[in-house]
C-alpha cells in the first residue's frame, strides 16, 4: 500500500528537499502533545481577548496604542485559531512563542522603563490584573511550545506537568484565569 507521501512528485534541483518539506503536511503528534498544542491555542486566544479589551481603552489615549493592541488581538486570536484548526509544524509554534515573548518584553518595558512614544511617554504604565493574567498566559504558552518542540524538556521536573496527566487541567485553569481577569478587571491608567 502506498502512502500519500509517495504520490507527491519530488521536485528536482537545488532546494528540492526544502520544497518537498513545505508541500507535505506536518506529522501527527502523540495525544499528549496534541493536547499541549490545543492549550497553546487557547492560551493565545485568551491573551488576545484581554488585548482586545485593552485595545478599546488604549484607543482613547492615543491612536498608535490602539493600533498596537489591535494588531496584538488579531495576531494572537487568529494564530490560536490556526493552531486549533490544523496540525501546525514546530516552526510555526516556535515563531508564535517568540512573538509572545516579544509581547511580554514590551509589557515589562512599559511597566519598568516607560512607554517610549505617545502622550504618556516616558511614563510607566500601572500593573493591572488583566495585564498579569495575559502575561502569565503568554509565558505558559511559551513553556507549552518548549515542551512540544523539545522532547528533552518533557522530562524536566518543572515542565513535565505540561504533558502529564493534569495537562488539560493546567491549560484550562490558565485560560480560565485570563477570561475571568478580563471579565472582572478593567485596564488601569
């Protein structure tokens, strides 16, 4: 019996292997890793929804702040939906993880050093419950991606729980915390 991979015509010439790799679907993941990928998606969506709420407030302060949060909202929600809808490869997950780390870095910068542009520059932003919930979700997302793409991390004591028997409970608790923070806490200025 032939597999679907044999039905794809192999391109010839330089870069043929890379072209073939782009045309083949990402390999199926074991159930625990697929669960972790779903948690990555839900954490991204949860953080994106918090950024949607913050976007409304930030548009009232300065249009560029609002546009920044609009981009965050769409990026995180659409990326999360994409991860939920299809089996994404490690590269896509890694890019998403680094994007979330960059968002966390901007958040830390704005809370410690100050906002670099706009009418509130160079003042620092206050820390709110929604901010903390989104940041925790983004850091958890990065940890989940690390365990998905690096099998050696799955046995480390602190990260083992993300693919252990409580993996879904952990992800749901973190996502729920984001949703509740969004419902209960407003963005503060």
